C-alpha cells in the first residue's frame, strides 16, 4: 500500500519570494497566470467600455481621459483585441487552469520542467507590461488592430500610434510567443511522460486532452508568429521591406519597395487561426467535464470527443485563408480554404451533439459551474452558426468588413471561451482556495452575463447585414449609418450593464476566498484525480504518493455501484465502465 | 465528500513515456519542431519575396561560394565531432567528451568567423541594409550597389536569414561551452566578447552584435550559479540535438541563399 | 520522477552504445559529397525552378541523414518518429499555399 518516498523533483520552498513570486510549483504559477489574466480582462473590458461610449457619444468629455479622438478609438480597438486574445483567452484557460490542473488530473507531482514553467509565466508578465507601456509612450498605443496588418504596422509614420507604440506592441507579441513556446513544450512533455499508472490516453479527462492539443497548436503556431514579428521589426527598424511595397504616405514616397503585405497576412493567419482554437479548445474541454459531472452521466461518446478535438486541431492549420478572402488572395486557394473551413463544422457538430447527448434525460444539477457550461454550449452554437456564412467567399466579401464578423468572433471565440473560464473558476475554486463561491451571486452573475452577452453581440449580426462597417469610430456623420445608431445605443447600454455585472464576479471571487463556506475535498462528487487529494492540494499534489488509476474519467451512475459515481482511483473491483 | 478512496502505490509509478525517452530530450525535440517552423517561415518568406520579384539578382562570385562551402564543411564536421562526443559520453569517457565538444565549438566558431568575414566583405562591396553605417574608404562594386538599390529584398533576406542562423550558431557554441567547461567557460566567454567587441571597427554590425556574447555570459552565469550541476550523457545528447539542428537549418539556407544566387561565369 | 528519468536515460545510453563509430563517418562523408554535388550543380546553367527542385531534393536527403543518424531519430520509437516528423512536414507543406499569391503578383503586376 502506501509508502512515502521522495518523488518530487524539488522540495517545498521556504520564504515568501520562493513560495509566491518565483515559485516553481505549477499550482502557484497557475494562480499567477490566472490573476494576470484577471487583471488583463478588466483592462481589456475597460477599453471596450471606452469604445462603446465613444460609438454613441463621440464628443463626450470623460473624466481624466477627456474626449476620445477617432485615432484613439483605433488604439483602443488594437489594445482591446491584443490584450483579450493574448493575455486573457490564451493565458487564463491554458496558462491558468491548464497549469494548475493538468498535472493533478494526470497524477503528476509537477510539470516536467518546473523552471521553464516559472520562466514562461514571468516572460508573459513582462510581455504584458511592455504592451501596457505602449499607452504611455509618445504617440500612444498602435492603431493597426490586433492583426497588425502591414503596411500600416510596418511604417512608423503611418499614424500617431505607429511610432514607439507599435515597436512595443511587436516586442510584447514576440515575448509572448517565446513564453507560449516554453509553456507549450512543458504541457506536451508532461502529458507524454508523467501520467500516473493506469492513466492511459483513453482515460485522460477531456480537459487534459483539450490542454494537450492546445499546447501542440501553440507549439507549432507561435514559432511562425515569432518569425513574422521578427521580420516586421526588421521592416520597421532596419529599413528592409518584407511587407512593404512601393508606398506613398502623406504624399511622400517611402524608401521601401518590393515587399508584399499579403505575406504578413499569410504568416500572421497561419498562426492566427490555430490561435482561435488555442482560445476555445480548453473551453470545450471544461464544458465536457462540467456537463458530464453535473448531468451525473458519462460524457456521450468519449472517443468521438477525443477524435473531434484532434480533428479540430488538425483542421485548424488548414483554414487560415478564410480570414483573407478580402485580401486579393488567389481565388483557387480561397476555394480550398472555404471547403476546409466548412469541414471544421463536422467535428464541431460532433462535439455539440455529444454535449446535448450528455444532457439528454439526465438529472441535471444546476450548480453555477453547470450554468456556465450550458451557457458555453449555447454561445458556441449561436456563434458557430454564423461560421458557415463567413466560410464562403461569396458571402464573406460583403460581410467581412461589417459588424457581422465582430458579432461572430466575439460570440464563438471571445465570450464562449470566457464562459469556459467562468465555469472553470466556479468549478475549481473550492479546490484552489478551499472555500465555496457564493451560489446566489454566481447565479445573478450568470443570468446578467448570458442575457447581456446576447444583447450586445446578437444585434451586431443585423448591423452587419445592414451594412454597418466595423473599425469605424463614428457613425454620426455618415447618412446611411446613422439610422442604425439606436441599435448601437442599445448595445452600449447592454455592455454597460454586462460589464457592471462582472464586478459581482470580482466581489464573489475575493469575498469567497476569505469568507466563503469551507469546501470538502470533493464538493461536486466528481471523479477525476484532483478531487482525490487534499484541498488545497499539498506541494507535490498527492503528499509524496502517486495515485493509481483504475477507471475512466466520467463513470457516473455505473450500474451495480451504490454511489452514483466511481472515482478514477477507486479499486478496480468496481465494475468498469 | 469525505469517502474519497485514494489508492496509492509505490512512488514513481508512472505510465511508460509515450515517446519512450527522457523528458529533457522530448522537450528539446519539441523546441526544435517549433524552431524549425520559425526558420521554415523565414525561408518561406524569402522564397515568397524571391518569386514575387522579377529579375532576382545572382551576384555571388566564386569567392563567396567557396567561402560558404568551407563554412558548410565546418558545420558538417562539427556535427560529426558532436556525435562522437555523445558517443564518448555514453561510455563515460568524460575527458574525450570534453575534447570532442571543444572540437565542435572550434568548428562552430570557425563558421561564425568565416561568415562574419563574408558579411564584412559584402557590406564593404555595397551589398548592405539602410541601417548599416557606410564603411569608410571602401570601394563599392557597382554590381552590389546596384543590387542593393534595385532589389532591396536581396540584402534584406540575405542578412535576415543568415543573421538569425548565426545567432543560433553562436548560442549553440555558448551552450556547448557551458556543457563542456561549466564555470570555467564564463571568463572565456567574457574574453571572447571583449575580443569581438574591441577588434571590430565601430561601423561593423558585429561591433554591436558582439554584445550577444555579453548577454549570454550574464545568463550563463545566472544558470551556473543558481543551478550548478554535473552534466551527464543525457545533457550532452540534448545539447547535441540542438547543435545538429543548427547544422540542419544551414543545409537549407546554403542552397537557397547562396547556390541559387550564384553568378555563373 | 528523477529516478524514472535516470532509468530511461540509462536505457537510452545503452542503446547508443550499440552504434559503431564507422556509421557516423560514413554519414559525414555522404553529407560532404552531397554538398559537393550541390555546389557543382550551382554552377550549371539550369532553369531556376529545375535547379531549385534538385537542390531541395538533395537538401531533404541531407536533412534526413542528419535527423536520422546524428539526431538519432532513426532509432527512436516509431510513435515519436511519425508524430514529430509528420506534424513538422505537414505544417511546412501547408505553407506552400503562400506561393500562388507570390506568383500572382508577378502575373498581374504591381508596377
């Protein structure tokens, strides 16, 4: 039976700095990532608040900030996108929850490379500071959008934010690439090497599968963005012209010639599309986990779910061109990309149907994590349905530069992934902090956020079909667009309320950390390994031991067992699923 | 719930590694996969520029090609000495390991020096980037100056790709130096930095590029003093993987950048 | 964790001991010869695309030799071989999709 021995690569640290700042413990690093993302999401949300205010009251005098100028609107848009995509959607689910729970869920004492893990967090942190610094330098933050399209991003005199701000932006992205590479290879190696006895690939929780595939996507995608960024830095600072053709700015001929802006778009979206899946896949994993746990049913079609994740990862590398139908790309490639993009609907639909199959006929426990998981499915379907429209060049061309696209990607990539993060927070909070979050506040938070989200992003589809252009800072001056202003006003008010509701979450989070009800080791009666250990888990996760896994991850209501769930570590004598 | 039953066995009981080898090696392989995509993207960017530019110049004289061929031979030989180091390490011949590693580093350093000479030569001939300061008193050849003027993509891709590769070689030499000599290597590295910095004239890009060695020395010292350890055969194998990868990348840069731009007499 | 790692490393080292030195010298020789052929080809007056395909084919052979023997990939588990190499080749092959656009610039002109 249980024998203790030294299994951990590094001893429990002493002292505040080793324990909480430069900690090698994946759990502390996970929390660091989580709180970095939490800071980032509030910064990003504040920027969107300013944008929504500017859209309906373009000349409003705001306290401290003053009047938002049209070019500032573009800076806000760029920074909102960059912060949200990189420092929230990539950082929280993968760096935060993945770091905290991937080793525990596979029965490992820590990540395979703890030092690399620490470096990866601190590099991300520095990248965030560098990005935020762009607000405070001469000229302000860049205005080339989170996609940094050249030649706008490659010429330092193409706009007010394109001086030092744009250099800082690229530096931040490059640092983030390096950090993500370190994180990704750590995740992959850990999953390959440190699974506890009995934790075969087909017994991995779907969260682990999602984090694993996400890490592979990150490993292969971020390297390409890194070299794209290096070339962009060369263009900006060494006078090369990889991305810049012969171009005239303000009547002045630039010294560049012979480059191709399309090259940037190709390199960027070669990374950019996998990035979309890096954001959403962990959410899918969490949703699967929560739906199964709170339906008290095994996940419907576990193997199909795994293959669907792998298929989505694979297809994710073959569809980047659908972001470029408007760019003058070869129509033959556009056709191929269109076909591949629509075929992504197949694994996505498999996942959706399996989630619905899991819910079907179940005695659902509607705790707050489950609410968010159901919200995730709802948003994923609503956002996903507009995907096939955008996948076809003929439909994409009129819709691409309108609010239709904004609505589409906010629903499916933005808010759906955020719902995954919320669900994960409510679900794992007891394990992380040993206390429960307040259920009533969580429900209020859920209702306002779900309704608010739809109120903000659904009308965008109609705005887009009516021809309202995206990236414009003011609609008051354009005759055919002013008619749509009432809808914009409605969306802005919805956004104010939804953003306000996030303060409930923030309050609940911090209040529960100190004052919440004490949580037991397994408050949700779930089956995976993190619920077998103490709350919060000890330094090496299992107190010097390595669990032995005898069961699949989702064995709920197994016939012939008195309890309605079988833990993964329960003795093998219990009938296998 | 309180009735959680955890069955534990003896520690260190894990599923066998999916790739059947130790974690460090898998980690290095994964890094190399990602880095080959970084280089791959650069090479694709180069090819893209080349395809979309009519009349791509082919200015490299036989002296350049000769030089690059020697560089290639040095790299290939360094790969050979590297595998011999790995082989010696699995037999525990640590003295031989050190010798082979030093030979590898010497070949790598020769590569960098030859390449640096080539760069300086091309820059003084007029194949240059706008950011490089003019070489005082140099006679630019009309041919290279024309290339720089008409097809700026040519020097941009040439210097971009080879600089990236040279950086990898330099860091590889530092890496091997750490594995072979540990703390003894830090003063050597600082000496190399001083030589590289002071021996190059102020207009040379290497005058500033040399500071890479200083940064490397600082990082290396931090690693060596915070995490001192004796490097065993697995560390040498992992370092070898990195070194061979650097060699591998050159096998694509050499034909693409040099041989495809040969001036045929 | 450490003990497992050391055990695997020992096994890998054992595996290495079975390879003779001669094999590495052979590979080195072949690589040098291929390099020589490439340089020779560089001086043949050939149509660029044709020359490119020959040079790239030779480079891929060289890369395979380096990966296979020097980097020891030939002797790894087939699972590792296939997963790593396929994902790499797949991603690099996908990037060929960039090229139709590069050709279009020449064909339709930007000047």
